[in-house]
C-alpha cells in the first residue's frame, strides 16, 4: 500500500484549497470591486497547494516576522542568546530589535515578556511524528511544536488582524496531540497564543480521539486523492515518504 508524508502545514493548505469558495466569500464576498475573482482565487489556492507539496521556496516578510518573534520568545523561555539571528533588547525604548535575513523587526518589549512568562518552563521546537492508517494508504506525520508544556501544546501565531476562532480550521491542534498520544505522551489540550503586537489572545482546543481521528482520516484521504490526481505536477518525492 502507498505511503505518504504530511505536515500540518500541508493539511492546512489542502483545507484552504477545498474551502476556497468559503474563504473567498469571507474576504471578498461583500466587495463591489474585488481585487480578484473567485475563479482566480481558487487557482491561486491550487497552485499554493502544489507549491507546498513541491517545497517551492518563497519569501514572505510576514512569515519571517513570525519566525523572528518565535525565536525571541524561545530565547526568553530558555534564558539564552540566539545563534540564528541578532537580537537586541532596548528596555528603555520599549522594544526588542531583531535582525533576520534582510529584515529588521521591532517587537514591543512588554508583549515579548508577556509571552515569555506565559510559556515559562516550556520545551521549545519539539519535533514529533506519528502514523495514520487510511483506506488509501499509510500517512506519516512530521511537525515541530513551538512550545510544549507539561499539560498542553502551544503554538505562537503573529498576524496583522485577528478575528475570533481564526485558527479553528487549522490542523495543528489535531495532528500534534494525535502524534503525542501515539508516542505515549497523553496531552490533549492545545492553545494558539496569538498577537498582533498590540493585543494578545488565546484559542483553546481539546483533542478528542473519537471525534478527531475520523476527521483526520477523511481529510488525509482527500489529500491523497488530490495528490494522485495531480501526480504529474509533483516534483518533490518526499510527499510519497521517499
């Protein structure tokens, strides 16, 4: 039977593709002059999914900003300096400056401290894996948990604008507890810890094996069908666990 390797990011990309119509309506449904048509948006979602499968490199200042902020929080949690980027704290000025790639990011000092205290004692950047048997093949999961506390998994999110339950359709809060439980670590609570660098929020989810595993299987089987249907477009064989 075929085998596949999926990450939560890939599952999220597929979620965005199959729900492109709903997402389009949320963002452009009430616009008299939308910047793109629904058909154009669906094509973008399709190409984004293919690019994620093929691990096509891309530059994103927003993604780099999130990576830099996460490193700041991890340094506070572990009381260490960074080996991957230059971080300087200006307590008097009220910010923490991070030089990462070609970007200089300035994060509010109080937000960074708040995150560091909230996540104090966490293990950072913990790789997890697991296996899921479906009717269409075996799926190998791999992913990296931002912060792992004794009784919950936390994932740090940065964004420009927040709306309630923004991450309810994400798959991290299913995949990570699934993997942990499969490896004998019984943690079912999951929190997204979120900031727009002005305010902070948390979204809390509880993994329920009886409800979540069937959903996960269904989602993975749909992604497998997509992959097999578009096999001619796939250049990176790692999605086939090779």
